[in-house]
C-alpha cells in the first residue's frame, strides 16, 4: 500500500499561516509524487490551560479549511470533539479525526462514521494497539467505509510518552491503514508550565522507526516558526524540514 502523508499546523492561527503551509505542501506533493492531506484544528478542546489558545471555532474554521481545499486542491483532515460536530465537519473534511483521549466515545465514533467520510482514530495514550479493534468495530458497525488508526505513544509516568512500535503491526491486523503520528509522539504532556512540551529533534527518527515496523502513513504537525506557534510548538516540525524527512521515508 502506497504511503500517505498528513501535515499542517496544530491549530488554525490565521489564514496567512494556512496558505503558507498549503503552498509548501503542494510543492512537496508535486516534487515527490506523493499524496498529502492538509491538517489543522479549528478548536483545540483539550488544551492544558483554560488560557491556552484554542482556535477560531468550528464555523469560521471550516470556512478557512474549505478555502484551502478549493484553492490548493488538497484533501483536508481535521478533528472533532463532539458528536454534533460530525455532520457539518463531514461536509468539508475528507477525513474526520477522533482525538486519542476520545477514541472510546461511542457516540462520537458513530456520528463520524455516519458521515460516510474516512474516520481516523488516534490510539489513546492508555491503550494498546490490540485494544483498538473495539473503536474500529464501533465505526464499522455504524457504517464507516474506511477507518484508519494512528499511533501516538503511551503515557509513561508523568509528563512523558514512549512509543511501543509493536502497536503498528498489531493495529495493521485490525485495519489496513496505520499511521504514525511522528510529532505528537515526542510530546511532554503538561510539562512546560501549563502547556505541553516536546522534543522535535526526535521526529525524523520516530518516522523511520515506524517505517521499519510497517507504518503506511505519517502524520507531521508543521509550522514555519514552531517556537512562535500558539499550540504544540515544542513538538512541531519546522516546515522547511518536512520535504527531507518525507524523502527519507520513500
């Protein structure tokens, strides 16, 4: 199965940011002959602090994502946090993503499945790859035509994640498309004084290790200036480094 790539900023900060990233993704897609999905969140509903930036909200965010889709011809992936969001998001997004913390929420999975769009379920930080057969079953029984699973590491004590790469082949026994979230897997949750820290220097190695274990999709949150990003900056990949990282996986 040909690998796919998912990339974009963690959260919608501005239209200018979305366009800057989209331009680069179109360039990479053309240069390397690959398929890239544009990812950005309209609302980060699970930020560490009440004062953290969440995004423009669903109504405005969907308009911005649709503009990117129409102008640049990129398929769009975004996440939903409540079942009532599924139908309107499904009218624009090609892939509805279920956040890791919410992957057991039955109503959310069912609502996403009923849109007829691809459902990407991120593996919870407290579950094994084998456990993910149950969220997939919920989505399939609710009518999902295609379900992806994404590995993003497991909780290891406090403020730390580790990746058990055996989860990738375990999840491939459940569904054919298994994605490695190469940037969230290097997070340090809540470890930066009311926000999440991270170690972006390990992102390229995470991707290569996932390839060795059979991943056939790769997820990168990218930003032109990660240190100035409004969400997940410490674990986001520098936008200009993305093409070389993808080349290493081809």
